[in-house]
C-alpha cells in the first residue's frame, strides 16, 4: 500500500468540482502512485444522493481498469445536508450494503465507523461492523474520530486495522493523547485526516512564515514538507490528503520521496511551534 492516501471527500460535498475535474484529480492521485483512497457513504450533498463519492471512485477505477484499496465509512447521515451520526446496528448494516453496491464490489477493503454515536452503545455499533466482517462483506474494520479508550473497547469485539483521526497544525491531539504511540505499538495504521486543515486551512498553511521558509529552503511546497514531516514523525501514520485539483494532489504525493533528516524534522517542529500561522 502507498505511504499516502487520497481523501476524496472534496469531490462530492459542497464546493465540489465538475465531474471531469473530479475524475482527473482522482486519476492524478493514482498516477502519482497513491493506491489508498478514502471515501464514505455520506460524502454527498445531502440525503438525495448518498454514496455519490463511492460511485465516482468505483466508476473511475473501472474506467481506468485498475484497482486500489478503497476505505469507506458508515455511521453518518446527511439530512438536509447536515452531518448527523447514526450508529444504530440496522443503519450500519444498511449503509454498508449500499456501499457494496455503489462501489460494485463483493467485499469492502476497509470498512470504517465514521464516528461513534453517543445515543447507541458503542459495543452495539462495533458489533454490527464485526458481523459484516464475519459475513465477508468487509475485509478489514477501522474506526474514525475515536479515543484510544474506544479503540481498546472495540478491539475486544473485532480486530481493528486502522484509526482515522484529525491531525494537523491546529489539532495536534494525536501526538499528546497517546493515540499515535498506541497505534504504532499495536501495529494499527493511523490515518491522519485533514493534514492541511481542510480546504480552508490549506491556503493558510502556505502563508505560514516559518514553515514557508523551511519549504522554500528545500524547494518544495509547505504542503509537501508538512506531509513528509508527518511520515517521518511516526511509522504508523498514513497522511490522508484531500484535493479538488490534479495539480495539488500531484504536488503533495511527492512527499513520499522527500526524505527528511532528524535535523529537518526538528526544524519543522520548531516552525510549527511558532504561532500564529498566518
Ligand atoms: N473521518 C472523518 O471524519 C474525516 C473528516 C474530514 C476529512 N476526512 C478525510 O480526509 C481527507 C482529507 O481531508 P480534507 O480534504 O478535509 O483536508 P486537507 O487534506 O487538509 O486539505 C485539502 C485541501 O488541500 C489542498 N491541497 C492539497 N495539496 C496541496 C498542495 N500541494 N498545495 C496546495 N494546496 C494543496 C487542496 O486544494 P485544492 O482543493 O485546490 O486541490 C484541498 O482544498 C478527506 O478528503 C476525507 O477523505 C475524514
């Protein structure tokens, strides 16, 4: 599997690009050697078009005639375009079966819980994921937006292959709450989402003085340097990069061949510690 993942969310939610640009962006990620693609049944505008993103990915892969490891998510709904958790076992099951159809596959490569639902016992939600795995509808199970205590509880029910939590300059909890170290120790992938702070954070990252200086010195974009730094920080990390333009994912993807020395990592640590970022 590639060191980086492509997160396809921005190709289907509000502000999404035209379909030909969306396909070109996914193709640019694949051309750059990224073979791990993240999606969700809820990546769409609203409840009228659930699984938009999965259909886009499935059809693009078929047109291209190639395969990739596709990670999808269940457990979030989009009534009226809002993001609402729904961890009821029946909802988890129905969404996973709809994802199989949208991606047109027999088994989901990695089925992730999008977020825990505080109204539903966590063990019940995870139990629904475990049953889907037992039935062969999902090869691997992952969790998003969880604490490591929830990770430990889930692992009593089903093997967990990955945790997908936010990790970026504004939210560095993964480094301090024990999750990164826990994942590395236990052989669980830590899929770091919104590494640039999303579509709003990405332009700001580029204007951060110290980080921009470090990037300029190495003749790379701040985004590419940031991803290389994430890769160097912890072996469990798979940065999950979003894009709406082929150029941006092509640039970020080159982080996997940007080797940083310990001094480089320390320099980026210092740059990121310097506030504010604008
Ligand atoms: N599990 C969850 O709850 C959860 C939540 C949020 C996101 N995610 C996943 O994580 C993925 C990534 O997160 P994200 O899309 O929110 O944010 P992100 O990766 O932090 O930022 C995406 C933005 O970065 C820009 N960008 C990428 N590479 C660039 C480069 N080299 N130079 C300049 N700009 C660059 C893109 O610009 P352009 O648009 O111009 O290409 C895009 O707008 C999502 O797609 C989704 O799969 C998961």
